[in-house]
């Protein structure tokens, strides 16, 4: 009798009791299942870093194909993605004056090289990107511009965007001001001597000037030196390589739907990683969670879901969502974008999920389904959250084409301690959190693939 008002709207299709029962059974079984953790262990140990254009990336693609097959996916295939490659080489920096000290640095993505042997220059300090904007054009001739802004540590990662402009666009601004190079405080929240690399807003070729991140303690050291009234002189040697055109791949595995095989629920993560660590939290965890979810549902649901579950392991996310853009463009061109029912990517580490958010393009007639998912996830510590979402970085191109998206919000408090550093390794991942992720993803994916209504 409580369902009467719901049934009064012909457009609202309820989630059946059977669907809820199966999702509940899967949830309670997945919470004891270590398959996501084991997949991540294999990827980060047997492959390691997966930067485009390296043997590690090729090994990662082979690993993914073989693992999806071994997990029992019905279809496993790859799609070529064209891009321009870039490799890190020598990277050293020292303070020469007022006293000799080594600095811990790393080149940002697509940084150009310094002259061979390095360059020597005084540094000029700017607290923020906005402060560097105020400098006169051409005024930093013969200097290195140093931006010291520190990103804020927040559970939802909200400090990343505002701080990140120094990394993405600082090189162009530094060049405009006449500087020889750009030095930034790492976009990261740890206090270890690990620099954080990351993309710049350059699609091919090189940054406008050599662009480098300092570890947080090294950035603090430079700021203190200047507080004492010194003007530090630095030697910076960066040697990098533009690989020109290369081919990477999106790797895709499917659990074929029993009734509507052409309709797909997209889940995934990005297979590439930065080269400094082994890509455990960024984004081996997401890869492992998505692969484990598809396999877990196939092997444990008493009913094969109505729609196809498509696990996409996107390539070259770190250099600008390159695999994700290629995937979406191809579906727009061949018209199959219309078959994408809903999607979500796991790309915010391996922390526990605490919230479920739906994008504004989820139909009002499907909101109750998301509420039902959140209700079943409540036992796992997840609650329904408001706000719009793209459903993860690699979902952005699909969401822009109207594909509804959900965000399974992870606690990312320590994510930016590890992100893009040598410390992004398997030992940082908690197996209990991986089990919780698997259970939450299983509830979402099963219901999305089984509920017969439209999310659009
Ligand atoms: Zn990532």
C-alpha cells in the first residue's frame, strides 16, 4: 500500500523485490571478498608503473587483457588511441647560494629540457599564480619563477582544483613574464620529501619553459631562506624527451547482458599511471575495483544482469583524458553513445566510499533507483548526497554527451599525500577498504544493469 503513490506515475518503474534481494545478497558476499585487492596486488607488483610510451605501459595492457580473460569476461578487446608521448630523463636541482643544498624535484608532464648541464638563476617568489600574474611581462629575464601555494587537504579533494592552476598553466605565465623556468610547490598534501608530478595544459610538444615541482619540505626550505632575506641561486637540470606520435589503448571487458546486450552500463578506471610510483591509488585501485565488480557479479549473481556491464580501462588519462576522449568521440560518431545507460569511474584512490551522488542528467523518473542503491549501501557506511557530478575524470567526455553518471564518493583525505609521487605504492592500500569498495560498486552496477527503466 505504501507503493501506491509511486505507481500513480506511469513513468516510474519500481526496482523489483527480486533485484533488491539479489543486490543485497551480492553486497553481503562482496564485503568478504578480496578479489579487488588481489587484482591490484598483481597489477602493481607484476607490472608496476604504466606511463604511456614505456615498456611498463605495454606490459600493463597485456596484463589487463589476460586478467579480464582469466576473470571470465565474455568479451575482451582493445581500441587504439593516438597520442603524443613524453618521457622524463635527468632531473636534478641544487641551491648554490647562500649555501649548497640539494633539492628534491620532478619535472611536470611535457616539461621542456633545460640547456644540457642545466641552467643557473636566482629565484623570484610568488605566493600564488595570481601574484605571478601581477608581475610585469618580461620582468623575470634570467630568473626562475617560484610559486609556493599549498593545496588544502579535504576529504573530497576540493583543494586540488584551486591549487592546480600553478601546475597546469604556470609555465605559460612564467614564460610571458620572461622567466627561464617555473618551479612550483608540489600540488600535494604530504610532508615527505616526495615531489608530485602531473599534467600541464600541453597536448603535444613541450611546456613554454622547463616546469618543475618541489617536494613540500623543499618548498618550505626555499620560503624560509627568503624570509631570512636571502635570494637563493639555483642550478636546475631537466632533460626530457618528446616521443612524437605513439599509440596507446583502451582495454575493454564485457559481461554480456541477458536481455539488452546492446545497452551498456559503464564502469572503469584508467590503466595508465605516472612513472614515479607503481600507480596503486592512481589508478590501479580503480582498475581493480571495476574488474573485480564485473567478475563478481557474473560469478555470484543468480541472475545474469539484463544489460551489458562494460568495464573500460582507459588509456593515457594522466596526460589529458586522451583515451576517454577517443572512446567518447568514436561512440558519438558511430551513434552507439545512445546505448550508454549510465556510468561511473573509480579514480580517487582506495579509500572507503561514504557518499552516492547522481548527475543532473539522471532523469527524475530514475532518482528513486539511485535512492534505492544508496539505501542498500547504507549498511556499508554510504549515504545519499546532493550535487552534480561527471562520474569521474574519464567520464567527463561521456557525461558531456548526455550519459547519466553517478559518483561513488571516496574518502580522499590522504589521496593527495600519495598522488603522482614515488609513494603511490600497493602497501598504502587497506584491504578492508577495497572489500567495501567492491561491495558498493557491486550494488550500483547490478541494479543499474538490471533495473529495466531508463536513467535518461
Ligand atoms: Zn587518476
